[in-house]
């Protein structure tokens, strides 16, 4: 017969105002220092009791930021304390502090002793006046820290500025909407509109003007739409920036390229509308004018729109063109950079784009159509000791080879074709310029693939680390020795 254990009691979360109140920290070492550091901004009178203090605590005492009570702990140290922290490496001393606090009705935290502690200090996230506290009840502090790290990535630094702004105008908000329900709707309008983005971009005057407009008696309180151009990187969702992740979590509509990976799309808000607007050579494509119209249409409907582009929106992503359209339409926007294909594919293939011995410059080139090839400076591209990263060039490899050779690039120049870079299906095909198109056809290389040409491409043989080993013209993976 089994008997279920009694359910553990839950802790009551509480934020304490410690201004001008005494907090006693018993201990003078590293742990005590960490606890004192967390208390320094609270306005508390911090008293540290210990025979000696470490260098950091001693420095704070010399500056007058804390008081030092020298000697061994005695219960009278708690006489004027509101909170005490036992942070020594002596279990008997920690127990004495806890027992003395119990008799005096002083809350005591005993570091790493769940049984003795009567108050627990949570893992904290701070964004200005905003604090998020996480507690595991004292039983699993490492779990609380892990959760703190995960939540921290989703809270933009501008949250603190937003909280400060709303606090400063709290009286105006309450006066404008004395009814609680109406005030709640007004807050939803403010928080879903451009105010957070304006504060994040440090557009404080515009933020004040927007706030004044929302508070105006004749304001319809309609949330203004906006567009974020977001770089999705080459496919691995782990390469997204924190800002990109936050914007995706806030999106109402996501207009995404065909090459944006499903793993990245899964990070968008679950109920966001997803619209594919990709372009594909010799296939179904969405005209740029149509994409522009969709951006304006959804933003004018009050939606938070994310234009999600593979790589970086400002590197062969037509991001500049789209910003010009948004600016002409009077729509607010921001740009979230992404890791462009040249950087990511080269890194995942073990190819340094620059190298003191091989390449002192890097050129990014697009070759998605014959007309674009005609505009390139071929004599400059054919120079040695530089790296060429060619985007969208799979269909033009024969022409690329012939023009580079014709302008003096050595036929023995190494190349690497990185297909589906950073993804589980990544392949790297290597060889020399002379056999570039033949090797690509041998291995049926297809888009998306980035061509890296230059001496550094030869380092893929020895520096590869992700996925299968590179393939060569002999249709076999290179040996381990290679």
C-alpha cells in the first residue's frame, strides 16, 4: 500500500520596500558579496557582520556603501534588522542566525539551506523598475537560474524604459480613463502600438507625441501598424538574434521568403498569419510590387507586420527598396539585421572569409540573372588574394567560370559550394575554378547554395566541422586524413 506524500507548501511571492531599513548579511566572503551586491540598489541600510571582509566588501565599506560589524555573530546583531541573510561557510553560524531570527520574528535567508531559510531570494531579471523573480521553492536553484536565462532573452531592454515612461504618466492615464475597463483597453492600445518601438529606438520626443495623441479626447485609440524587416539568417534558428525572436513573438502577420526555414517560422507567434512571398527562378514568384502592397495594406490595418527575409534584409534582400515604400506611405518601420549567407555558410563549412596568408579582402556578389553579370567589374573580381562570395549563382556557374578565367583568375583557384548552409541537409562541394560547373553538375548542386571562390575555400578540406565532409570531383567524401 502506498501513501502519497503531503503536498509541499508553496511560497508567497513578495517584493519588499527596504528603503532606510536595516538588512544584516552575516559572512564576509564571495557568497556574502553576491548577496550584498543584489541589495545595493534597494536603499537599505546594509550591515555586514564578519571577522574580516573580502576585498570587494572592504572597498564598499570604505566608500560608506555598507557598514562593517566586525567579530563573530551574536543574536543582538538582529535587534534592528528587518531582514537577515546567513551567507557563511559555517553551518553552525548559519543555524545560529536562523534560530535567532526565528525568536525575534526577523525574516532570515540561509544560503543553500532550504530547511533553515524562512525567506528565499529568487533568481531575478531586471529591466529598469521591472523585475521578474523566479523561485523553485529553494529546492532547485539551478532550474530557477536556467529559467531566468530563458526568460531574459525574451525581455527587451526597452521594457525598463517603457515602465519608466508609463510610471511617469500614470496620473494622466488615470485622469483620462477613470474607469478601470476603459483604462485597461487604453493600455492595450499603447502597448500594442508604436510606443514600445519608439522607446527602444530612443525616439523619446516621438513617443511623447504619440502618447499625447492617444490621450487626446477625440482620439479613436486605434493602434498604428508597423513593419519590421527581419533577417532570418541562413536557416539554423539558433542563429537568430534575440531582437528577431522578440519581434516574431509579437507579429500579427509574417510575410516570409520561400527560403526561410520551417524551424524559424515555428518561432513566430502561433496565431500570426503567415504569407509566403518568395521568389524562385523559373518557378512561382511574388512580384516585388505585390509584396510592397501587402506590407502597406496590413500595416495600415493596424497590424504588426514582420517581413522575414533569408539572411540579412540589407544584403541582396531588397530591404532598402521596401523601406522606401514604407517611408513614402508614412508607415513606421525598423530593421533587425540577420546573419547573411556568406558569413554563416562559410563558418559552417570551416572557411574563413579573410585570412592573413590568403585573402585580405572580401567581395559579395549576386549573380541571379545574366543582366546582373553584365554589370560586374570582372577585372577586379579576377584579382588574386581575395575572396568572392557569390549569391544566387548556381544557374550561372559556366558563365562565372569563363569570365573569371578570361580576366586572369587562375584555373587552380579553389572553390566551395555550400548548399543548404547551416541546415541538417548542408552539403559542401569543393574543387578548383577550372572544373567548377562540371563538379556542381556531378553532385546535382541546387539552390540555395553559396559559391565561395578564393584560396580560403581550400581550407574546407581541413577545417570542416559541421555535417558531412566536403565532396570533390571524384564523387566521394574526402578521407579523414584530408
